[in-house]
C-alpha cells in the first residue's frame, strides 16, 4: 500500500509537460512577435531554424510550431525547400489592411465611447504615459511597439475576443508594412492623436471618437509610399555598358 501511495504522490500532473512545452513556445513566439513590432525583424528576413535553435535552446519541432502560428497570423511566409521568412505585404495588401482597420477600429472607438468605464479610461492613459516616457528617453523601438500596442489595448478593453484577435493581427501587419513602405521625410503622426482619442472616449463623444480614429489611421497610411511602381523591362545595356 505504501508503495502505491508513494507512486501516486510522486507522479507529476498529467498535463505538466504539455504546459511547460506550451510556455516555451509562447515565450519564443512572444519574443519574435515583439521584434516584428519593434522593427527589429524586417519584412523579407529569413528565420534560420538552426540559429533559432541555438539561441533559444528549443528543438526544430518547437521552432516550426512557432513558425506555423506566425504564418497563420500572416506574419511569416513558409516557402517549401527555402524556409521561413518575415512576410512582405504587397502594396495592394497594405491598402486593404488600412481599409479594414478604418472599418473595424472606427466602430471600436465608438463602442468604447459608449461603454468605457473610468478604470478603462485610466488604463488607456497609463499606456499613453508609457509612450510619452519612451519618447522622452529616446527609445525608438519602444515607441514603435507602444504606438501599435495602444490600438491593441483599446481592443482588449472592448472585451470582444474576436475583435481583439483581428486588431492584433492588423497592427502586426501594419508594422511590417511600415518597414517596407515608410516614406523618408514624411511627417509622423502628431503625438497628441492618441490622447485626443481618449479624451473623446471619456467625453462619451462617439462621433468625434470615430472621426479621430479614422483620421489617425489615414495619417499613418499617408506617411507611407503606396504608389504603384512601374518597373518595366530592365535596361541591361546601361548596366553592362558604361560610357
């Protein structure tokens, strides 16, 4: 009887190994996702399995599970016999992302303006304070991540899991789009736009909240060069015959 009791006592929970594996996968996923959000992993970058295994200590199978999750979110493109690459959205896909964001996030802003509680308003303002602090210390990577994260915070506070997932994916894609199509010298979004939006939400002004969100997203899109580039046929003569 004692032997049976000892075996029962020493047996680990049935799902402990699965939980540990999931925790490791989540950590690797989160680190890669944050690097994308902070523009430390740029569109087109190849994710080398061997290197990631070395750095994380994870198996190839585990790394591939993370790749599959990122591919499902359209952040990674898996190419047979070539590997995994950070996705490179096309100009048309970029336009579609911003169109979808305006449709979804205008409604999100109106929803929060109608229903947000004081504690939720405080959470929004805390996030803006983090943005301000990162900007003050010159932490560009944190500013980029937090600016996108503000929109995710709004979606979280709305309490709609489907909406939150959608906004998360669109914000991440926007980060890749910015790395590809950022226009040098284009004016950045005014720093006060997030604060003005929260002011409208706190004032229960749904129409103004909607309008400010739409304008804010247009400003982001306007800072990009999404013009179609006509490349035509390459001029090989000029390449190989210089005067």
